[in-house]
C-alpha cells in the first residue's frame, strides 16, 4: 500500500505548484525586494530567498536519499546565481524532477520505516520526509507573508 507515500507525494507536489504560482506573480525587480526592517524584529528576507530555501530543503533531502550526498544547496541557490524568475523557475523544475526520481525508489509505505544516515544520524525515511515537508512549507509560508507585505493580491491558501 502507498497511503502515506501518496500523501507525501501530494504535499511535495503542492509545495512545488504553490512556489511556481507565487513566482509567476513576481517581477524580476520584486523577486529580491526586501520588506522594510523594523526595530526589534528578526532579519527579513525576500520572497525569492524564501522560495529558494523551500526548494533547497527538498533538493537536499532527495539528493541525500538518492545519492547519499546531503550537500546543502546553498552555494548554487544564491540570489547572485539565480537572479531572475526564469532561472528560479528552471531550478524549481529541476528540484521537482529530483524529487520525483526519489519517489521512484519507494515501492510501499513499508519503505518509510527504513533507516538511513541523514546525514549525521540514522533516521527513518518517514521522519526525513515529514521534516522536509515541514521545513519547505515553512519557508514557502514566509515567502507568501513577505509577498503580502508589498501586494494586496490574494494567494492560494497554504
């Protein structure tokens, strides 16, 4: 049976689709626009940075699952490298393809019980996927919040 795997697959797919949708609403100029910083608040990042962080979380996880390389995609997801909506859309599509390739390794929900080194300790695939969905969704939610700071347009519900 693939009840849990199909659920994870849907969640990752929704994250991808919502990021692509948000990206389509941004111009290249808005992509890395910083919201105004307020005294006594946390450091603010742009929509583009949060979209990239969301996708990078997924890429890191599926790179780790499929190749055992848990490299942080930080270096190749810098705004200097992915500086336009077109380049980020291409990156999002690459990440989605990597994720789909990773899901091809799973046969049933029993696979989610397997433990793998991730990256420093043994963890079940279920825990890894659950953590990744949460982190990617969190970063995406922050991108939506930043977008709402400079736009009145409604976004798809998270």
